[in-house]
């Protein structure tokens, strides 16, 4: 390596003489020491992987001048060390790979060139649902039903693990992808190909950022972009701004990491960090465990940043030891990080880098809180929950409103459940779920929940039997320490039995509510509540019958389950009254931090992690028994409703097609702000009256066999029909919530898919209008693939969430953005016009393009292709077409 900025250094470990590393910290240049730690990893990866980067535009020099260059659109080619996938996004990725092999073969290339070149781990965690709960055998029943529903998908994935090199499948029942990554897969420092270098990862799930808490730089990307990375294509990104988030002070004794992350989420949404890195520093970081940091990093998508990075320190190294990592590797990891100046001491302010902007949080100011009822950033102090919910009841329909008439605020509906009479009102809790890697990865909050359950049972408190309670840990280690510490039986007594090892309620796999509960909610048009320890609570996501959903720590989930309502002031009102007539308040059963830490020190030990993870790939007998074909090319089954060859590459040739002006497009849908990927491509249940349901019925399936949209992502016919099928969709063309729109040529109100088909048959292109934060939420690439298949050529929005914009680019859909200060309102757009979008012959990143309306009005918008590489993808009709042409030629 001749680059003057890089020195090759001899091995750290004399027993491994080939292990060298790039040492960027020994530069005769103090600028390196001022770089944010996250930017240092980007620089190291760019230099190590991309030879052209060393001479292109003096890019290394540019990055060293980061303080100046961060605002100047410097492109950085980033090749992460690893890729992780979950099954909802992993199945369509493997489907695409299989179809790409077919396409490369048709174009005369070698189909086996379509193969991951970097390690890729696919964890099956999105398929299991809470069909059974409050039973000792709920776990086994749910896992059996998971296999019954998803056998075809699992056989396909097993084929993929055999057909593709470097693709490892972690079987169902093993845990949640990000927790497995944190506890087992992550290396922190890679030891490969003769070199040590920093671990880094991208994942086909937006919460991949959780691993930033351990000091591994990672973030979520769409499946389309991840597929290109696995095939060796670097991610082309603009050098990001880095917001320094300074933590000071100590948390109060009753505060959990959940309270901290919900506070940070609201704060950073207000700051505005979309498209930026956030890097944490300050003495307060040293007060946080790795599990605490991982919780904060996990919710990075909820506050909108690309990454939420905690540099490695001695606490990180201690976590590697605690989770049973190889001791010699841990020693080399620490020595490497010290040698390259990447081991952080958060109490030493002289190590603080230069940041674009610095914001600060005093941890002592954080109070116990929840977030909701419809968005993660809408934090509510627990002390204000009762008042806030009651205000939301009467407020105008929106993120903080349900528009319930004042005379109905105290409506009561009586119902019978299992022979007993009960009552539901607005605010009644009907789902209480300890779920999601956000919190189940953290022993302090999980043991806190267990100790609270113990005290509650001992005080004589119970949970009403109709409330759907569940516990879905992110790994088997959680069950291990809950059982060994003696708190598992108390959780079970309150209804929080283990129901599965997967995402479950957090992603909407909450399963059915009792029929009598659903009837009562419907009869009274009640705002029923779900309380979950998850990371998202968008409308329609958790369950169709819970219009209000609150994110909370595991102990608070149990507290609200016992109370049975969110209309309670814990400081003034008792959780319940026991058999002796004694009032029991939350403060009476809340465990102290010292109690929790004492149990954690005794029972969360390395041996548990080693025992669970040494058998993770072989422990599932049902998976082991699956039979999968061994052919390198997949044999598509035309009768399958799960796996289908997608039409994305039909008619693809080696020759490029010149992008054309979009003429006289109709607007398919017109949206306001914060339209999420859950609205665009829902993952949950398939409604019986939906286009997808009609398709599946025509293929001979019964509603019991529909499964979920997420499980059907390997079949484009289902997913196209499921696009914009969220029951809580708010389309400005329609005066009520629902997945419908106006077909303007006829004036008919139709399901969105049916309207799009009418437009397609008539040869009319389509666009979508939207407000701010379009595409917030998960990384699902079907939120771009689906609109593409409906004939959407462009989206015009006020702003985009990062991953979704990238996914649109990946599918060749043009992301257009209003000029600063403009929006549909200021321009007088109704969405009933027809739009012609002028595409010039010569394109450049972020150029302005002209848009003409059939009314005669003309305006300009920014074409959000942010890099030259993204323009290359657009000229190819998308990133996968580009990769096929590259492999075939």
C-alpha cells in the first residue's frame, strides 16, 4: 500500500505472524485525532477496500479535513465487513438472488457469480406469532404452528444456505437478530485475510444500529442495497455530519434504560438528525452498561439518524468477556484498538472529537416515561399518562388525538370471558407484551421486571385473565437467567410465560385477541390499549384492535397489566387491592437498582452465553429435519403462494435504456406527514376483504392459511396487492381511514391495488404526493418494490427517511423533494392534476428538475439522487439490474 496516509504495522500477536493492520492513528497529522470515531471506521474501510478511493478527488485528504468537508457532498465508498438479515427481508433477498442467477444465465454469464462475497448471517425471528399465551406449553405450540405455516419458506431458506457460499442461517427459535448479533455474532475487531480491522455491518432491518452500542459501526439498509453489498458493491454514501451527543450526570434510582432512550428519541427528533451519524460521548456514557447503550442505539431509526455510535471502551471489552467470547481474541481486540487509537475513555475529555454539532442530556433529569399513543417520539412522563391519554381521547384525529366525543369518554362495555363478567373502557389494556430486542437484551430491565413480578405476586396482585400477556425474549440466555434467579415462576403467575424467541408483538405478530374482547371494543368503539417493551407503535402495527399503543420498560408493562388501564396515576392511585383489602401502590413493589444489580452479578454469567450459543445452529430439530434441494439454480414451483420468481428482471438486456420524461402522470395517493413503511407495505395480518386476500382465496387458501404480509414477501403477486393496504392509511383523497383511493378517470373509489391496475392497463404512469418524513420506520424494501410494481414512477415529498429514499433509488423510482419553503400547500397542489416530470439528458446529483401540470402551472423539485453512483443505478433501472449487467459482462 503506497498511500502516504496508511502504514502497515506488524502483528500484535507473535503467534500469528501474518496478522497486520492498517494504522491510521500514527499519521504525522493531528487531524486524525479530531475525527469522530465513527468517521475513522469509515475512512479505514474505504482505504482498505477501495483502491480507486485513494486517488479519487483526494478523498482521504478530504476526510481528514472532515470539519470542512462534511458539508460538501464528498462520496465515501463503504464496504462493511458483514451483512445480517432477518427472514422477512431475507426471504425476498434470497428470492432476488435466485432470480438474478436465472437472469445472468440468460444473458450468457456465469450464474454462480451471484453469491455473497462477505459473511452474511440470516436469523429467522420474524415468523413466530403469539397464537397461544398464558399456558405452560405456549412456546411449543407457537413454534409448531410457526413451522406449519412457514415450512415452504424455511425449506427455501435452507436451499439458499446450501446454494450460496458465505450465507449462514440461524434457525427459528434461536432469538432476535440484533440480540443474537450483540451476544454472539459481533466481533468488534475482524481477524481475517491476514489483517485486523474494525468490525462493521449493515443489515436488512432498520434496528441493525443496536450493535453500535458495542462499538461496531452498523446501520440498516434495504434488502436491495444489502444484496448489492453481498455481491461486492460498496455502499456509496455522502460523508455524513456527526452530531455529538454528550451524556452527563447519573440516572435517578427508579429510571431504566428504556426511559433514557425514549427521552433521547424525543430530543433528537426535535434536533433533527435524519441522514446524520450520532456519536455519544461524555462522562455519563461511563455510567451505562453495554446493554443500556445497545437499547439507546437500537432506537436510532426512531430518532431518524443513520447510526448511533458508542466507541469501544473498557466496559465494551468487559461485555465481550461476560458473554463468553474467546479470551485470547478479546485480548487481541483490546491491543489492536489501543494501537490504532480507537479505545475510548469517556471520562477523558481530551479524547473528545470535533463534531458538527453538540447536544447534551443530563441523565439525572430523565424520569420514568412511556411513548405514544401512535409514535415513538411522543414521550409522556408516567406521572402524566392519565391526563395525557384523556386529553388524546378528545383531541382532533392525529398523532395525539382520537376525536372521541366528550359524552363518550367514560363509556363502559360489559362482556363475559371464560364465565366471568368484566368491563372495558377507553384506556383499558388488552395487550401487555414484554417483547423486542430493544429491552429483552438488557438484563437489568428484565430482572427488574422479574423482581417486580415477584413482589406483586407476594403482595397478592393479579392480572385480569382477558389481557393478552406475553414474554418473547431475544435469546435463550434471557430465559436461562430468569429461571436461575428464581423470578420466572412469578412472571408466569402473572401471565408472562415465554411464548417464543422472536420479534412477535413488536412487529405486529401479536396474534388474535379473545373474541369477546374484540366484540366489546367494536361495540363501544373503544380506544383499547397495547403496552409493549418494543420500539415502534405506529397505527395499525401492533394489533388492529388497539388504537393506542405505548412503549414502556418491561417493569412498566407489568405494572400497566396489573392496573388494567393507562388511566391511572401511579403516585396517587393503587395498582390494585389484595385479598386482605390492602391497597398496593407501584412504589411498594418497584425493585431498587441495588436489588437488580445484585441479582445480575450473581446470575448473568459467561457460562450461560457459551451454553446457549454453542448449539444455536443445531438445537432446532424441526429445522434439522427439513429437506431442501441441492441445485445451484432454484426450481420455481408455479403453485407456490410463498415463493415466486419476481418480474423485476423480465426482458432485461445488456444495453441501457435512456431514462425518459414522465408524462401526464396521475397521483395515486396524497399523504400528509410521517407516512411509515408500515403504511406503505404492512407486515401484519392480511385483511379478509383485501386484494391480497382475494388473490389467496383464488389460489385455494382459506383465511386461516393467509399467514401475514411479512411471511409472503417472497411472492410479488401478494406483496403488490398488499402495497398501501394498511387499514389505518390516511389518504387525503378519501374522508376516512382505509386502503382506498380515487381512480380519477372514472371517479370511482377503489382499493389502491385495483386503482393502480386500472391506470396500468390504460398506460398511465403514477406518482405519490407526501409530506415530511416519508418512509419512516423499518427498512423493508417492499415499501419501494410494491409501489414500483403498481406503476409508481416517482414520489414527491417534503422530506424522506434515509433508508426508504435509498430503497426507492434501488428500484429506479425517482425520489423528488420540494424546494426549501415549498410544499403541496404553498404550491396549491390538490393531487387531482396530471404531472409531467422533465428528465434531462445529462443528470447530476441533487439537481433541480422541472414539473409541469396539466393546469399550466410549472414548478421545480430536487431530484434526490445524492451521488454519482445512485445516478448510475437509475440509468440501469435500479441497483439489481446494474449488478446483473456487471456480473453478466
